[in-house]
C-alpha cells in the first residue's frame, strides 16, 4: 500500500489524526478500548469471524481491534490494520509486539486514495473508523475491491448525537458558555456522517455491497472507563466535541463550563463510574 497523501481529499483528517487527535487517542488508549470495546465486539460477532481468514481492519488506530481479529482468525489467518495516523500506528506496532501477535501487520494507508491489494481479504472490519471519509462511496468501493468474491464487511458507527447522551449531556452543559457550533452538513466527515441508516444502505449499495443489515446497539458505557467523576469530566472535555467548543476560551469560562459538565454527569455517577447511554449501528454486508 502506498503512503498517505497529506494533500489528498482527506487532508484535514490526516492532519488531525497525526496531530492532537491522534495524541489524545494514544493518551487515553486503554480507557477508549474499554469504553468502546463492546461495540467492536458486537461488530465482530455479527461478522462471524472464522479461523484461517484474512482480515482488514480499517481505521485501526492503536491496534487493539486488529490484535483481537488476529486472535479470532488464529495462526492460519492474518489481520492487517490500516490507518492514516502514523503516530497511532507506531503505538499499534508496539502493542502488537508486546502481545507477541505474530499474524498482525499494519499499513499506513488511506483506503479512499491508496491502491489496496486487490482480492486480498475475506473480511473487512472497522470500529468507528469509517465515518471520516470525504467520499465514502469511493472508500467503500475500494474496500469492496480488496475483498474476495462474497467477502464480508462489518463495522460500528455512531447513531445521531441525540441518541448518545454520553456526548449530548456534555454538549448541552457547555453551550450556555460558548458560541454554538456552526451547522455541519449531515454527510460531512465526522463521527455522525453515517448516523442515518438510509445513508448507510445507499453508500454501501453504491459501493458494490449487498445483503446489507443495519442493527441498533445501545449499551450503557462507563465514560472514560474510570470510577472517578472528575476523571470522567476531564476525559469527556478532552476527547469530546464539548471540549472543542471551549478551545480558546478564557479560564473563567472553562471553569464554569467544567462545573456545568460535572453537574450534568453527576446523576449518572455510581460505583462503576459515570454510566451513560450510547447508541451505535452495527452494520454487515457482503460484496455483491
């Protein structure tokens, strides 16, 4: 696979995931893997991963899902993780080495623009890594081309933010202290670009997939995978869109907004931590 083109259609995402976005995900890697792990597990279960298969992990990040795929396909199979973030891939290589995962490989690639190895994979998978394409039909078409005939894809993507109080509560708490965000087109690259199940079906169908299934998955999650309320607040403001709205704000505004987020999350705090509702789509399809 070729190197990522920093001037390509996904240049904004490439800059973000090789900068602050990637560094934050590395910082909170363990917490994120615990928090969103069930979504990836659900997608893998729907995908029905088999021993001996060759798996592609799109947007593999720090590599936990690629390593899990490698475990499920076994020693006769392989798992290849691809990502646009060099810094996250470096962490993934380190994690895989410590896990002594010998059937795991990583590639620095943008599946929207890179010529992937045609007909190389039995399955493609992603845990929240497919919502950031500038042109999702192009990207998913490229994924379809690298699958064997009747190869399968399975991924998790977020439902709308109003179905995700783990994010929405923070946003509503911060909005009184900041200017509201600029409205974004519903299909703009970002966490909610595939929130509409009809759009998912349209994109996949135009990309060469059939037998498309979109199922809701709505577990409660522990925000930041911590027992402490203040840790959960810090995690939410550093990792979520509420924190983005506070960028450049003065100390007083940040203090007031932080207190408001704490108050919004406090009713959800218990012995396990801050447990809040979340909602994703678990999507499966076959190459046509």
